[in-house]
C-alpha cells in the first residue's frame, strides 16, 4: 500500500518511478502485477480527440466608459454574455453563420487563436445604464490584454463511445465525420486501452479536484460531466459497453499550448475542438495495476447505424477495440474499413509529456476532495445504451 503523500514526496525528490500506460502494460507482461505495483509509483494516461462540449470563460476587463455587454462576437463567432458586464463564454461548436451552410470556423478556432497568442477581433453591443453608459465596442484582444482566460468544459473524456456507420443509400455528415453509404466505413472516437477512463473504470482514483494535463497546461476535474451515465452495462472487467462516465474540467488557457488545443471542422456538420487531456493514476496497490492491464481485446463498443434518423438508433452489435484498430470489422458478413477520430499518436504523446512533468518534479498528484458519483439511479433520456446487447 502507498499513499499519494508518499508518492508526492518521491516526485518532489525526483525519485518517482513513472510509466506511461503502454509501458505499464508491457512491464506487467515481462514481470507480474505484484512486482510492478511495488516498483511503479504513477501511471500516465492520455488522449487527444474531439471534445465538443468545451468552451472558454473570458473576462475582458472594463472599458472607459464602461459597457454592460449583451451581445458579443469574437472573430464573428457569437459568444454568450449573460454573466457580469464583461464576462463572456465562447463554446467550441459555436459557428459563424454563412448562409444556410455550417461555417468551417467556430469557437474552437477562436480558442486556439487566443492560446496561440494571436489577436482576435471583438465586437460587442451593450445596454446603456447609469453604471454602464457605453452602448458598443469594437477592438482587438489577445490573451495578454484580457484578465481571465480559462477553459471550462462541461463534458470531456468519454469513458467509451459508439462506432458510427451508415446503412443508408446516401452519404451522411455527422459529428463523427462523413459516413459513407452501404456500410462504406466505420468511425470510432476513443483511443481504446490507452484512454484514461478505461484504466480506472469505476473512477476509484479520479475525483473532484484531481490535477490533470489539460491542453498542455495544468487543469483539474471539477464535477461529473454532462450526460454522465455510470450505470451503463459493463463487462466482468468493469469496462462499459457504450457511453458511460464523463468529466467536467477546468484549466488556465493562458498556460496552454496550441499544439494540444486545436480548432477543427466536421464537413457539413460544424466546428469543434481537438483537445489533449492526460490523467495520472497513482499506484496505491496491486488492484490499480490490475485494472490498468486492460487490453484492446478486452473492451468493446457498439456499432450504431446513423441512417436511422432517431434519437435511439439500432446497433449492429459490439466489436472490440482490437478489431477497430486492425482497420477492418465485419458487419453482417461485410468487411468495413475503420478509422479513429482520436489521434493515437498524440494520445501517446500526452502520456509521455505528463510522465516527463512528473519525473522532473513539476507535477504532483492531488487527493480528490469528493468522488465522482458512479451509482446514478435515474436513466437519462438520451442514452444509446438502451439498444445495446451483451450477446
């Protein structure tokens, strides 16, 4: 048994033994769970994938004379201003509307530009009053000229998700990207066995207050994410068979790196945000290591037909992440090519960079101040799992 305090002492002395999740899995195969649990102090996990339920809080600072912003645009992208006078929130999927077609630029691109140090055009309309007499504002801002600039993301880090296919007769443009007709392709979004939440399936190590790698800076888990569905059906190894736990996170965007925060666009669907997130798992006991030995062959996701225009769509059953990563799966006797939305390469890089931070003593672990609920008794109304079978 180890404690986080003991592990942090070793980190501060630059004596902690840290493994990325892939190194940990390989090390167990060469030795044993028991030996690895004694030798290793921290496991680093990471992912780099689209996380649409993301956005940034920005405090612009007061003008002279002051303005009480009621409508606002950043590089033409609407930002929400229903807070204090100069507090705004820009969502990653908010877009510039150009006619009837979705724009290929949106909130995610504005966030990336600000993190990169670029200037962004601000246009605002205010409601004049005795306290805030100014009625309009047009200027340029950057991360150096604004007060606060931090990501606050209501839903990141899906524990699992679906695989999108198209059994119809025309192309579909979805949040998973283009899906070709007649089962022409299959797209999945999770990085599988290296993904953070698969390696702590019951969130026993992760909780509110857990310090994480977020966008190349330091962030924290703040709450359960929206659409958090921990009571999803699970395999005997405790991994869910479809969308399950999610997390809300926060972090100072001024300290982030645009390499890890990238605006993106899904054709004929809209903009989003690619985001790198890494979670350290403290090796407190052998059970931690045992859970982290999960392999792509041991976890599954449902194949969902997007050609059915309903909230709950039928599935073609479950496939393993090993099958998905092979590049081909079988659907009703047909071979279908697969592709990930998550960048496996950058997911590995997140885990590697977080490992370097910890080994150098620049990143210590935190004790959660409260657990993430894992026993929700209600059934949300928008859950794919109602159609997922284990047979």
